[in-house]
């Protein structure tokens, strides 16, 4: 979630914000901070009774608040608040993790509006997880996604990356899709579908979660649009 710059976040550590989320995100990192030391005579500092600091913070502060298991991270700068995870299971759980930091941010900094709201999924298809190691990609991906992997040259293709930009209806936002083959850590070739949903119009703070709900619904439709019935069924989807 992006918002008009709040310089207070740069000039003062977000102590009040941290206190409200510290139970869920106890680990803390501070990045991209530069301290400019000033050569001020000690007697001047003493006379000023601390009003003249000996150091100034420059640059853009970036704060990370991390869960104890290091699977969830809240990022805060003067112009955005973000939540990311390596342990995504379902939207309802992600939304619960977001609610606390969002409430704490609104209480601590009173943003006027959000200038951009985004929801990004990076889905990696690993065939071995579904006993589909020998299935060609053309059987798992729809033709409009498989592209060259749906041709006789598929067995000779060692890499492919594509990008698609779509607009949601009724000015509901944009989708940037980046997809292609990737090499997994175990040496297996996987397929990534990286979808970034966003809207750059001004959004009322109270409407932010509703917009994210909409993006989540669209993300489900998008992923299903990318894969075939055999892969969908192999994933054993469960009703929500």
C-alpha cells in the first residue's frame, strides 16, 4: 500500500507502530539509513541542552518487522506499507496477518489516502509434487500460456519468459503477469506465474481491504485461466 510521503517515518523510529505489532513481529531490522555526523564543539551541544544534535539522519529509512519463525515480514517506509510471506496458505490467513499492521499504521500515522494498492502472487508449479514429472507442459498449461511449449519444439526449449499486461473491467486496476520456465533448487524445471494486481487511483483508507479482496478473487480466476483441468485436479482443490 503506497501513500503520500510521511516524513515523520524518516525522522523518528516507528516505536509506537512497533509496540502495537511486536507480539506477532518481534524481530526488527533497520535499513538504508545514513547518519551524517557534525563536528559541533561539545560546549555548543552543552549550551543547547541537546537542542543541537551531533548527528542527522539522511536518506530514506526502511524498517522490517519479522515474525519469530521468519516466514512473515512487514515493511514500512515513508511512502509504503507492505506484508510478504513465504508461508501462504489461503487469503483469509494472509488478511488476518495484515489487519494488525494496517490498523497500527493508520492509528500511528493517519494517512489521508492510499495512492497505490497492490497484491502480488508468485505461484511456482513443481510437477514432482503432483506425480506429474513426465507430463509435458502443454498438458498442464493452457495454450495461451504454454505458447512455444505447446509445439513440436517444446523438448528443445530450455528457457522462456513472457510478460502480459491486462486491465480489469470498470477501471478496477491492472494486472502485470510474468511467466515462464525456472530452475528450481533441486534441479527440476518449474513454471512460475507471477501476477501483480494493482490500482494507482486514490483509494480511501477504509476501502483498502475491500480492494485487496477483489484482487484476491481475480487472482484465483487468473491462475485457473492459466492451467488445464489435469493440473487443477492434481492439486486437489478444496471448497472455501
